[in-house]
C-alpha cells in the first residue's frame, strides 16, 4: 500500500469515527430533556414535623415545628394551622396538604398563623395568645415547598384558672 | 484492496465508533447531577431582585435597600441579604416573606467604623436569584 493510500484510509477512519461519535452525543443529548422531564421539575417536597407545644399557660402557648429537609426548593414557607378541639376531628394530612380543610369542617384548620420563610432545616415556633383557659387546642405544622406538606395533628390544653373546674357536658335530650 | 484488509479496517472503525460512543455516554451522565437546578430554572420562573444603595450609614449601623421586581413562581418570596467584609459574604440576614413586588430594607448594626462592607439582595422560592453586589463604608 502506498503512503498516500495509507494516509487516506487513516483520515477516512478518523473522520468516520468522529462523525459517529458526534452523532451518538447528539442522540444522547436529545434524550436528556426526556430523562429530565421524567424525574425533573419540582418533585422533592420538604419534610416537616409538628413538635409538642411549650410554655402553655391559661391563655398563651408556644406551638413548635421542625423543618427536617427543604426538598428541591431554595426557600420553604412555614406556618401552623390550629383551632379549638371538641367539635370534631383533625383534618387528614391529605386534606391539610391540599388546603381543603377550612374553618368549620375540622378542628385544626380554624386559624392559620403568619407565614415565615426558612432557607435551611431547623425548628420554628409561633406564640399564641388570647386562648381560652382549660381548653384543648389542635395544631399542626405546615410547610410550602414544591407543594404544601403537613405534620401530625397534636394537641395541648391550656391551664385552668385557680379554682376553675370544668363543667360536665350534659347530653342534649 | 483484498477482503482481509477491508475486514481489518472495518473492525478498527467499529472499535473507534464504540470508544467514541462510550466517551459520549460517560460525558452525558457525568453532567447529569448538575442538571436538576438547571431544570428547575428552566421550568419555573425565578424571582427578580435589585440591590439598591445603602442609606443611613453611621459608624456602626446601616440600612440595606432592595427591590423585588417580580415574585417568580408561587405566592411567596423569601428576601434576605448576604453581606460581609469581603465578596465571600460570610453573613446572612434572616429571611423576610414578601407576597407582592416592592421595596424592602434591613437595618444592620454592630458594624466596625471606617470599614468597607459588601452586600447583595437575595430572593428565593423555588429558585434563588440575587442582585448586584454593592459596597458601603461605615464612617469613622
């Protein structure tokens, strides 16, 4: 084989390999958006837990929550829903997360606190005041990331005034 | 060219194509981990924020000013400040929640006199955006 022919074959081989390689790269790159749309978008929600209430007195209490993880978002918006118990059960987590619990249809969604922003995991709390003495309240932590997520529904009972006794609830005839 | 030579050349070509393909696959998958945030930026609107000049500068306090131009995705935006004595920004203020575009400010205290500080406004919900880095110098 002459040197000229040898070089011609080598360069042809090189060029065809490069073209094939580039073709494969383009095909794979065109598949990346498809792969990304399958796992992509905002899919990992924050994780939030409701913690026990603290500093419970006759008319005030501190309700607590913990943001365990942020999920996909850069900032998570946390709050609490709360209300007086005794009139029914808490909403389900799903109802809470879909914002379908409203005052009147469950005890834990009668009120909502202000929303705070969190940039990383950690605890958060809200001071409640003007509560009724000797009364059971329901509350749960809520976090908005990709979607809204809710912690468990917990309760606390405010202290009774000195000398205050709970009257028995009489059945309605 | 005889058949033997042709087979040898074809074999080398196939090997070359395979190697190029494997390299391409490795390159694509190696770049995959950084693509999540890029996907979020492509799919969801980012907030827009501007850093404005600092005001009310004393020897130990300052007011940082910013403007949220748009919320981006969602109804809430967390606005906060990165600041420090260098552009590394070793400090960050607590985030405040904004629900509509507008100006916002933060009063910083405990600064050193006659010192240059760097700061920039940040806005975050699904994505995070930040304004230009500006400086102020506390008075003596």
